[in-house]
C-alpha cells in the first residue's frame, strides 16, 4: 500500500513536471466572428487554471489558417470549413491534416429595414436578390422600389458562407455594397428602407431579421435559438477550431475539451451564439 | 477702414466687384472653418459624456463592445508604444539627413536636389502604399527571409519576426514620417545665424564640433517640433498599420517587439464597422474619437506653439 | 550661399563635405556617416518602389496562371510518377519533398483530388484571370448575360478586372477636387490677399488644423453623420456613395490645397500689388487680375498635389464609399476605390498568391500615379518661385 502511494506520488510529481514544462501560452488566432467568444472562453478558463496562459487574436478565418500553416498559432478559429488548399499547406508544414472541432453554432440572419413590408423570403428569392437578378421589391411582394443589396467584405468567413450556401457559389451582384463589418451593414440597412443585408446575430434599431423559407412550399422560419438548434432555420453554420494533431494533447487538449463541455457551451450562449447540439458536446 | 476699401479709388462709388469678391472668398474661408467646427462640436458633444476616468484606465477584459465596462487603456498604450518606437527610429535619421542638407551639401548640386526631390516625394506616397511596403520589405523580407533564418537556423518552421508586429508597424511609420522630421529640422537649422557658425570656426573648432556644440543645441526646439509633428501625424494613421501590426483584439498588452498591439485609430474603425450594435456602442465610439482627437490636437498645438516661438526668435535674430 | 563663401577659403571636401581647421580622422568618418544616412530618403523611395513592385512583378510580366483545371491524378497513380514529377505535381520544394514520408505524400494527393472536385467544371476554369487581357478588358463570365468588367477576387473563378476600381478611385477623387479646390482656393486668396493681418494670424493655422484630424476620424464622421445628412438633403438612393466619400476626401485635402496655394500667392512679390494699387486698382482687382495670374502655376501645383493626396487616401473611402465594384460614372452610386480594396482585402490574401500580387500591383500603380503628380507639382512650384524671385 505504502509502495503504491509512493509510486503514485512519483507519477504525480512526474506529471506535475511534465505539466509545468508544458505550461506555456496557448495561442488562439483567427475569425473575427469568434474572437469575442474565444476571449470569453480564455478568460473563464484562465480563472480556473491560473497556470495556463491563453492569447487570443482576431484577424479573420483565413489569417487563422495561414498562422496554423506557419505554426504561429496553436489553435485556429474559423467561421468556415478549411479549404483543400489550406489543408495542403498544413500537410506541408506538419505532415498531417489538422484536426477539426465544431465549437458552436451560428445562425445567419437576413436583415431588412423595419419599414419594409416584406416579412419572409425563400432561399431562391434570396439567391436572386443577392446575385442581382431580382432588382425591385415589387417582384417579391414589396413596394415598387429598387433593392439596395448590402454584402460583407470578401475577407470575412460570413461572406464565403453566404456565397456558398445561399448563392450556390455564384458571384454577388457587382452593385452590392460591401460593408467592412456586421455593424456597418446593419446600420446601413436601418438607414435605407430599400436595403437588404446578411450577418451574424446582431442587434440594431431600425432593422429586422426576415423569416426564411427553405423553398416556396415550406413555412417561413425566423432565426431563434430553437429554430437554429433544431436546424429548421435554413441558414446556419458551425463555428470551428482547428489544431495541429501533434499538439492536441496535454493542456491544449484539456482546453479544447472544456470548450466543448457543458460549461464551455454555457458561455457560447452568453456571448450570443448557439451551443452545440448535445450529441456533439464533450461529456 | 473697411467701408473705404470697398469704395473704388477713382470714382468713390460702391465697388460691387470688391464686395462680391471679398464675400465669396471670405465665405469659402468661413465655410471651411464652420465644417471644422461642426465636426469637432459633434464629436465633443456626443463623446464627452462617455469619457470618464474608468474609460481611460480600463481595458477590454469585459468585452470590447460592452458600453459600461469597456475602456481604451490597451489602445492608448499600443498607440503610444508604436509612436514612441517610431520616434526612436525616425529622429536620428531625419536629423542627420537635415544636417547633411543644410551644413554640408551645396544647395545647388544635383545630388542635393535629388535628395530633396526624394524627401518631397516620400511625403506624397499614399499611406496604404507604406503599409504594403511594410509587408513586402519589413515583414516578408527583413523578418521572414533575413532575421528568422539568422536568429534560429535550427528551427526553420518557427516564425518570430516574419509576421505583423509592433516593431514593423513602427518602422513603417518611421519611413512615412521621415520627411516631416527632415523638413522641420532643416528649417530650424537654417534659422541659426551664419555668424554663430563662423564665430565657432574662427575660434578653431572643427566643423563637426561646431555642429554638435553650437548648431544642434540651438536647433533643438525645431527638432522637437519635427518630432511632435511626426508623432501627431503618425498617431492617427491607420492605413499603414492595418497589416503591419494592429490587432483587432488582444487579451494582453504587447510585451515584446514582435507582439501585435491594439490601436486607437484602428479601434475607431472596428467600433464603427464591426460592433454588434452600433447604436448601443456609439458612446464608446465617440469617446474613443475624442481621446484620439485630444491626443493629436494637443500634439499639433504644442508643435504650432514651439514653431511660432522659433519663428519669432528667428525674426529677432535676422 | 554663405556656406560656399566659408568653404572657398578652406579646403572643400569630397561631394561638398567642407572641413574645419583641424579635421580629425574620426570626424572624417563621422561626416561620411552623416552623408551615408542622408542617402536614406533616396534609398527609401527606391526601396518602396522596389518592394511593392517586386511582389507584383509576375503580374506585370504575365507569369502567373490562375487557371483552375490542371491534370489531376488518382492516388494510385502516385507510384507511376518519378520523384521529380511528383514533387512538381504536389508543389513542394526539394527539402519538403525529402523530409516527407510516403504516407504524407499520399495525403497530399488526396487533398489535391478534393480540391479538384470542389472546383466546378466551369467554362472559365481554364482561363488565366490574371492576364492583362482579363484585368482590363470586359469578359462574359459564365453566369453573366453580357461581357462585363468584374472584380470578384473571392470566387470559384477569381475575377480581377481592375477597371471598376480605377473608375471608383477617379470618381471619388474628382468629387473631392470639385469640392475642395474652389473652397481652398477661395480661402487662400482671402487669407493671403484680402484679410487683415490679425485675421490672417489665426485663420491660417486654424484651417491647417483640419490636417490634424486623422483620416479614420473623417471616415467615421462621414459614415455615421454626414452620410445620413447628405442623403436627406439630396435624396439619392444609396446612402454611402462616391459623393459622400468625395466630400469627406475633400475635407482631407483642403489643408493641402490651401497651404500650397496660399504659399504661392504669398510668394508673389508685394511690389506687384503695390504697383497695381498705385495705378488705381482696388485690392480685389489687384488680387484677381495681378496676383492670381502670377501665381497660377502654384494653384495648378496645389490641385495636382491635392489629386495625389486624394487618390491615395484610404480610411475615408474604405468607410464611406459603399465599396461596390461597379462601372458607373454616376457620383451618387456607391464606388470601390483602389486604396479601399487593398485595405479591405490584403489581410486575407495568401502571401504570394494571385490575389496578393494583384493587390501589390494596385499599390505599385498608386505609387506611380502619386509619384508623377508629386513630381509635376514640385517642378511647377520650383519654377514659379524661381521666376518670381528672379523678377524681384
């Protein structure tokens, strides 16, 4: 018994040494969509584990992937899936595919001005509006007024997601005004009674989110926690963390597991995104 | 007097041309001033209430868009640090160049004219091009190709210098503000009476001794003006640091030259375009603008004051 | 001039380095050092152009090929390839290739296939969109009904037509000049010729205070305040457009145009005005008919330099222009400028990729345009001053 205890003590000491040797900073870099959430996670986690230091920087999903490829960051935040070219870069850098973790769910809302009588649109109608085929509100049951399309800068993950899932890969209309951020977009829509735009869950006076129909026949669904989580609202996405599998051990692993645990997911809700479905959460 | 000047010399009739011409040009002048006033008043009125001790001394640990709790201390520190670093790079180079131009070079030689042309052109290069230059030269070439392989040859994968960092942002800004320092220093060097130099030389001092012991101390206010003008220009610039070092969000302050930093000007851009609720975060946005304006205007006013003093002295001497 | 006199009595050193009595070897070194440092301005100009243009060189020479469809092989075919071929196919450097085991190479083959599957079988997929032809001339892309100038750098088929950006930059700059030049010129005439000395004392520095407002603050003001006010006054459709951006840009260049024009007007010798007044003209006639014509090259230089400043301004247009890359000369349409494009897209462009290089090419273009306008402006001012001083 004594032997066992002393053995355990040695192991524990060894572990402690290993841990303290590993106790450096975890760096997290990437999507601006995720940066506030990542920061909140880091803060709460550091409060519980004072020996761990976590550094969070934003910049964009692409920046995160670039940093992952050049080993400048341990974890890359992303609001879109990694592209094959980026995977290739990672393989060149560390001979393996990066491990992908889903960490939260985000619903993309389509915003119009409060004074706009249109309340719901189908995905096809959205496709036509944002590619520039539909140019007047009266074609889709609104006033006789030209549509002003607001889009995001092409460096944002939101832009690429919307392009891929709503525009089916087609280009945005050239006349679409590109806004540098969700705030600028929402403000533009709230000031423009013929405007339409898209973005993550954001709040502003003067603009409202539209109900979205999967196709002509189905019911329009507003983006709420319930509809996004049960996936009846059609425009939603996962938010991801990517990590070099060789580093996915020790502290980084514990941290990534904690993010996806019930505790970590509670913070997701506080920040304004939606927690992962229970099946995907870490127990 | 005023009425007189509007009457033509010969006829004594009311001069409509003068009335019209003075009116139009005067209107243009006061329209510019009015616009300036509108901007400043709008910003001050909206931003003053958001300004508090807490705002200036708090960081973003409670969220950067949290109206009641967010502060701008990390941005103030970031901006100050990058500007301070920049001063360390730009002042010695700028002052030395100015010394060469005024004390050594023949003002008519082709070489001097080329330098002057280069200085003038440097002042006109768009700030975003400086940003690209920072990426192409400092980060990709100096940092990535030269310093990283040199400093840790055993670990070719590690990138310490070849990425955006406060030192690259400062160096980029230093190149950008070089003309400001050169021109201001030159002006103050020229203001020193030639007799002073000749007296020193006549007493047996060498040229270099004269410059170091006689000319430079006299030119100090001018050099300071140049430094202050450079700082005030650089403090508000955002375009050159967009890709050379500014961070959207950082949890901790920069603690080494290779860290990124948060910046006041960039923060204004972020707050006005990417917050989750513009109307709600407007108070911190306006307050941040007030902080930046206070910073640049104070610096400008100090520079104008020092410069005015210097010109007075110059007039008295000549 | 005085320097020269002193120098002529002593030995004049190399390239104008003049020496005192007891020049010390150490001093000689220090003086050479001063000379070397003073070269920095020239070196910097040279370096800026070199390093901005260097990143864009493959574009200039048409060496890039952005064509999506290349030969793709299945993983099984890997064994058939020789090492050199495989290395080229996977896009590896020899060192990378040597350090990789077969398993990793197989992984890369798989990824390559995935990449191919994702890129659609578009008719434009074989097109090199980075060729000059596709960057300048319109092209009928698949999915479009007619040939168009399209800037869509993040797309399956990346479209890099720079015409919308050129037009956008010129449009915003034109509005800025139309707004700023009359105001700044009027103010320059008023301050230099008509205002009394006391008013001049505070007017000049106050107007120049406008230069102390950082452009990000002007952009913020245009975006949050001006855009709404101007829209409600003029009632145009898109809130952010070339007009709003142009006015805000104008505010940014007013101090530049004003300073140079005022300087040129002031440098006209007092005797000109005095002669005119003595001949019986009034103050405004002297200003309008004598001083302004004499200083007209200076005014021209002010406009040219203002143009250079406006076309290179970034934050204002990034925030206030609406950034839609359309070909339209209507100033009330929103517009995308070259500078805003660089600022918005540079961060995510992969270093060394097509998009990255094209953004650098835009930067090089901006550099050349502003360099030329500066050179012209400086030359004109130099000539003018020379002429006026010569006549004095």
